C-alpha cells in the first residue's frame, strides 16, 4: 500500500542515520515564514526607512518570497525547507 502511494522512500529514510541533537536544535529555532511574515518584514524595513515604500523585496535587499517555508539556523547556516524540497525528497509531485 505504501509503495503504491509513493511513500517507500520516506520509510527507507527513517531506517537511516538520525542525528537527534541536530534535529532538536533545528526545530527549536524553526519558524514558519508565510505571506504574513513576508509582509511584516517589508513593513518593518519601511518603518525604518520610508524611502523603501513602493519598492520590490529585492530592491529592499530582501530575498524573493515564493511561498510558505520553514526557516531555521543550524551551526550558523540558514536552512530553508519548502514544500518542493519535501516533495523532491519523497519523490512525489
């Protein structure tokens, strides 16, 4: 049943190495970054510098927002997980 639904790869991963401390640290610092978060980030920059009003995220020095993601920092490295990452990892559309 799981093979037909495309979940075999997921269960194979569960049998591999798991770094519990790293996973714990990742999720303790994780935050969901959605359209509301993106808008608040833009508004905060505009509050600090009103000349940015009407400019794109890129012109403000922000990364492009292309959908909800999970963000975290692990060992000083910013990690972003999107739906596309999870789908690719599981081998599904």
